[in-house]
C-alpha cells in the first residue's frame, strides 16, 4: 500500500506542478494530462469535478486533489503518471524529489511480488537505420501502447536481437534514440532493458578484416580443430585472426549496448550472457548470444556458446535468492525453422530446463510463433514455452507490402500459484500506418482466431 503524503510533500507536489512550463495555460495543462494518459475525455473529467481553468496555483491544487476522481488507471497512480511526464521534461535537480513523490504515490511500485502485475514489451528484429525511423516508430508504438492497449507504463523491455540493419554507427544512433525515447516515455530505468545481439549486429567489415591470406601448405598440415579457422576456396586460402575476429560486435557494444546498459558488451564468448533480476515481479531474465559464431562466410552458424551457458548457470547457482523466480531466457535465433539459420544444437535447452527456466524469447524468423520444448513428457514436467516476436522494423527500401511488422506485449499476473502470462500480438501492414491487433492464433473449428494467447506458468 502507498504511504500517506505528509503536508510538506503535498505542498511540494503542488509547487512542482505549478512551476512546470506546460502548466501555465489551460490548454497546456490538458496537453500534459493527454501525454500522461493518452487521450483523456476532457468533458468527462470536468463533469467529475476537475477544473483546470483560472490561476496556475489554483489549477495545480485542483489537479493534485481531484486527479484520482477520474484517473482511469486508478487513484494516486494516475498522479504518478503525470509526475513521470514532468520528470522527463525537468532538470536533474528536480529528479530526487520527483522520484520520491512518484514512489510514494504509486502503490503498485511498492507492492510485494505476490501482488504485483507486470507488463513487458518484447521487440525483435528492429533493423534501425535512420533518425526518421527512430521518431516515427516510437510515435506509432507509443500511440498503440497508450490508446489501444491501455499501457501507460512498462515494467521491462526485452529486445531479442537485430537492433541494426548493417551494424553501423548510424544504425545504432537511431536505435539508441528510439530506445531512449521509449525509456523516457514509459519510465524504464536502464536495469529494466534487456538487449541481446543478432546476426545483423555483427559488422561484416570487421569480420572481413579478421581474415588474411594463408599458406595452403600450413592449412594442409593443420589438425581438424585448427582448420576451423580457415576458409579454402580452390587455390585461395584465408586464415582467421581470433583476436580481430572477436571484434565483430564492437560497434554494437560501443554505440548501442554501452549507452543503454552502462557497460560494454563482453568480448569473450564465455562471458556473453547477462542476468536481470526484477525482484518486484519475482522475475529473472537471462540474455544470451546466439550469433557468436556467425560471419560473412558462415551466415547460418547459430548457437549458444557452451561455456557461456555453463558460466551463466554456475552464476545462477551462487544466487539462492533467485531460486524461486520465474526465469526467462532470451536469444535471437529460432530452434525450429524452415530456413538454415537456426540453432541446431538444442543441448542448451536441456540445461535451461534443468535450471528451472520456463520461457524462451527469440526472434529472427520475422513472424510471431509459439513453440514448446519439453524436457519431461509427464504432465506438468519441465519445459520451456518458446515465444517468437515478429519483425518490428524494416528500412523503407526493404519494406514488402502486405508483409506485416509485429511486436508482442507480455502481461504477467502476480507471483504465486496459478501465475499466468498473456501475450498480445500486434501487427502493422502499412508503411505509415497504425499498429493493430494481430488475430493469428487459431482457436478451433468455427471459432475466430484471437490476437492473444495465454501461458499457464
């Protein structure tokens, strides 16, 4: 339950609202509320006693006192959403006060895991390339989340690879601009963002620079393991420099991962994993790299490095406080696909199942799919539901009319018995169009397909 506001906090809250530039006119005040909630029916709000006309201080007091009379998300949480919008516009000097007031107002943030619902956005294959993409795609997505899905705040964002198109500085500048806008709009701190690389996040120029002409006689004398570093095409031989080869993700690390996560992406394959513990949701997310062995010569060599999964699970074993969490693993490539670019060694799924992981999120196949890996065949046995998001973005020149873009919104019920995940799938079929429900999940003879499905956890 939220703590009561003291009189000093109440007065400070009014002061902050009153001094916000957008609050100086009645039109600006309603614009502020529109940004916080999406569209607000002003007539309905006014009929319920909210009057934002008149002096600025009077309107600020009315907002603070009466907002819970019409806030469609419920009581003081509605006011917290307005403060989050103000925070996005404010200088750092106001952030400590605003963070404290938002925490006091928003009772759900202080809820225990057995009371806490969670909303997580899953995007994959974003394929950014231009600043215009960042602006337009954020606008289209934010509009859909707020107006159509009644989602004004996200508890997490998971991007399962291919943030870039060609892994260039420009691609990642657009990706970071989009992610930053999304973070600010929906109140996401860096620790609530999960990024894993895909094959498009490998830079081909860096991959090519790692190969140099080699001596055919040296290749002929090499053992089988050493020959894995060589490319032989007739009389032409190339050999790979391993230190330079590990730099294929340098641009992803420097221009995307580090700006968003605050730390470089690991260069050593065994260290290419990340844990994200969201205690308020009783949730643990593990990020993995399924593109570590891919380059311009081996475009379909997807898989999880065996030492990476070992180190990740060894780390998990040292954290008994994570033992009871719902566990989700994230990587880029599919396990089952009609295309050759899929993970053929499924052994890592056995280890994830034994470690208690329940869900796997991925992308790459450019369409939403649901699959299941069963370690045990008994009812209720160990298993992972595998959820694939479709392609979220494509450059205009790569757009295929009639081939929809897709994303997923995941809604978790509180921890405990009967916990359930609802996956809402969305589609956009026009270049400048709106996101819409993607009713692609068949329900049986004579029944219409639905734009969502549930997973019992």
